[in-house]
């Protein structure tokens, strides 16, 4: 999508493909009203009708009526896109909707994916974090991923970023005044207070950066890998989580030759579970490829459940800790139904989670442990979280620039150096809300939207 097209008129069906109660066709652009007026007939004059009120009428293709519809017009700038906008609600037969769309396309252009939202951003109706939140709402799979997206759409993250930008701007202003009046010996800057403000900002940026993992887990899900030797019951636990027979379970080592992935909602949180190929030495070429893919998934996981049966798995833990951080590994003793009471007590003392995929004993303990890892309070959710890698990277870069500003100020390298570092930190934060953007970035963000949004 190219910004140069923002002044023409676009049209698209905004409702999903298929039959339903209604379908909605949306137009946006300077010629929206005149284009609709050519095909819409009603007792009321559409061009003179009040905005934001439904008008009943009919759509005609020359002499032939296509459908009875309700039409609402929105006058710029009081619309979703900030342009003149029309929404046509017709019967929910997709064939009918496409007939109306084809009629409107005679004088308008088919919208690109996400172009309505992109125009809202270009016309300053929303910032870039809110535009991204629209996409997150469309793709939300659980209660908390939806809540997180709604808070972002409401501008919570924008407000937090703008607060930090205002503070940086204030410090930059103080430095510029010092630079301007330095020769006149009118210096009033308190070095101690200024440095204190820099360290306070650094703390705030670090806290914001730390919300990134929580935000991305809410958006994309907590990634859990089931790891262990062949035939310890990984696939059985996988199926027990899903209450299905998604993974093929047999006593033959090497049955899972590639990883399997499924997603579940656990108390409103998205959990992505990966059943990995048994990690072992093998001469089977296909199984080797599966193991390599599994290792990649394991490294990218938030948590790794190391599944073992009656055998001691200390060596497995040591080998696995070479791949991922030890604090990400949760040891799970499967087939607990086969252990004696004495053996069970020993496993408990070792700090392992007892589990039996057959009787589902211990699955609740695993689920409880997972919730402890990802539960986010309402206050954290409402404060504004970073929700994607773009946000996290920008905040980390701003943090490093602020560290440079502190270093240059403490080492008295000159106010110009500190001012430059603060300007750099500000620019990184401005990237998040879209004050500084490139066409490539916008194309990447909006290309993942559906057409009509």
C-alpha cells in the first residue's frame, strides 16, 4: 500500500465471506457520497440526508434492483478514516454483496488490506499503536488477548509513551537553554536534579521494556514445549491437555518425527503447546530433521516441560539446560499411577510435578503452574503493555540512548552530546506511536489486516 493513494476513493466488503444476516460494504474518500448517490434510490435525498442516521432505500444496476439496503454516511473528519465515508448494509448473501461491490467499483478502487485503518492513521484519527490494536482485536483468540488489544486501542500505551516523550522534551529544552546562554554565564541548570531525572527516566523505560514479554504472551500465547526421551508419555500428556487424540500415541520410540502444535485457552490465556520429537541419537534421516526442528522450537519456548517416567532424568536436565536456561525447565514425572507411595514422596522432595496422562492426575497442577507464570493483574493490563517485537526493540533502543545520555552528562562531555542522545531516545519512542514512520513499516503492519478493515 502506498500513501500517495490516500486521496482517492476506496471500497470493500467489510464482513466475512459467506452468507449471514447482513453484509456491510464500506467506501471512503472524497467521492464516496456521489458514487453511492448514482446507484442508491430512496424517498430521502441521500446527498442532503443527516450524517450518522440510517436511510432505507434500494440499490439499482440501471433498471434492475439488486437489493434493499440501509445506508449511513459519515462526513469528514467525523468518521473512522477521517474522510467522507459510507457504509451500506445489505442482505447477507455474499453474491448480493459482491454485486453491489462490482457496481461501486466502476467509480472507486478496491481497498488494499487494512487500508481503511491506514487512512485513519494517516489522518490522525488514531496513532500507530491503536492501528496495530485493531489488527490484534481481529486476531484475538482468548479473553485476555482481547482485553489487552482493547486497552491498546483505548490509547493506554500511547498515553504512556507520550508521557515519556514529554519528560524527555522537557529535559532537552533545559539543555538547549543552557547551550544558548552558556556564553552569557546565565547557567541555572541543577546538575544533581537533572541527573536524577535521567535516572528516573531510565527506570521507567526499563519497566516499560519488561512489559514486552507479558504483552507478547497475551497477544501470541505462552509457548510450552513438551520434551523428553521417546516413549515417556509426551504425546499422551499433549492429548490430555487437548482432550483429544491429536498426537498418535504408540509404545514405539520415534513415533513423533516432527513437532505438533496446538493452542488452548486456559482461564482466558492463550497457551501454545508443542509436542516435540523425542530427543535422541538416531540414524533415521527424517527423524533427524524432526529433532532439529524440535530443538529450534525448544529454544524459542517460554517454558519447557521435561517429561520423564520412572527413570532418573538428571542427565536429561543437564543436557537440556545447555539448550535453554535452567529456570525455563519444569521437571514433570509422568506415569505417577505406576509409582509406589515411597517413590511418589521421593519425587515430591525432588520438586518435580507428578502427572499421569491416563488418569489426568497432576494435569491440574501443571495448569496451575502455567497460570502462575502468566497471570497479569487488571492494573498491569490497564497500564499499557508493549505487545510486539517492534515496540520492544524501540524501547530497548531508547533505553540504550538514555544510558548514553547519562554517561555523557556524568563525564561532562558537553550538553550538546547529552542533547543529541536524548533526541535519539525520543525518536525511538516516536517510532512506536507513528510520529516517525516509513512506507515499508506501514506496508508490513497493514498487510496483515483483512480487506475492508
